[in-house]
């Protein structure tokens, strides 16, 4: 499971919000897919 996001999202809440929206995972076929909203919320609360 690979999560890609900019290193500098922490310094700007707007940038963080955009990065959270754009978070994707790569499934076992190698194609990106959108993270489910509940997982998105958990991730953004951990950042």
C-alpha cells in the first residue's frame, strides 16, 4: 500500500486539505484508486 503526498503539506492547512483529497492507494493491479472517505478522515487526523 503506497500513499503519496507532498512533504510540505503540514505547513498549510489548505494544502493539507488538497493533499488529503488527492490521496490515492495503489491496489494489487498497480492501478491507483481513491482511498475510502473514512480512511481519508483517519489519515488526515493522524497528520
